[in-house]
C-alpha cells in the first residue's frame, strides 16, 4: 500500500512538473495562455501521465489499487499545478491574469447569445439590457484577487474531475485479469 502511495505521489510530482513546463511554453508562445483553446490542451499532459503510469502497472493492480494510485497522482498533480498557477498568475508584474480578465469580459460583452439572453429577460418582464449591463459592470468591478480566486477554483475543480474520470476509466480497463477458468494447456 505504501508503495502505491509513493509511486502515485512521485508520478503526481512529475506530472505537476510537466504541467508547469507546458504552461510556461504556452506563456512564451502565445499572448493569452489562459485562453480556452490553449488551456484545454493541458488535458493531454494529464492523459499522458496517467497512460504511462497505468501501462507501467497494467494488469498488475486490482481496480481498487489502480484507482487509489490514480487518485493520489491526481491530488498531487492538482496541488502542484494549482499552486504554481496561483503563484505565477498572482504575481503583480505578470500581465497574464490581466489579459485573461479583459478577454473574459470582452467575450461576455460580444457574446453571440447576448441578444437572446436580453430578449429572454425582457419576455419575463425585466429590463434585460439593464441587467446585462449591470452584470458586465459587476465583472469589471471584481478585484484582481477575486479573479485569481475564480480562476484557481475553476482550475482546481476541472482538474480534480478530469483526474478522477481518467483514473476510473484506466482502472477499469487495465485492472488485473482474473480468468474464471484455468487457461488450457497444449498437449503434445
């Protein structure tokens, strides 16, 4: 049991390090590494770590052991990557979070469904345009620390969920095979 926890923790640290490297490459390569299209590709970092982990131990672990090791790996990876993001994005000299905030507000203001939302509120007898404008103003009034908390919370939840799902699926697929009847032998 200790060996499973140790392997899971070490793998989680390696995965967290790979995520940090991946995020830094995005930071240097694109203007806004927090943009959904770029950010969603970190899924492949998690998937790669889990696939390597499970193929090293395929058919050697029971479902419970594989799921435990996967969840320990997930927890360590998430803690390392979220702590890195908190420190990286929280730096006052870093403009990544500011760019992300501006992008998110612009997406809300220029949303294709903006007219539909306003129309729906108007049909309910409310002033849809005023409610929408108040919503946009409330987003603009958020402090930087509130945006940072929001981004980190979203990141934490999505990574935990993703890690548990990948752990569950790989534990099911790669669990130890227990045949119901003995394997036939070849007679000469």
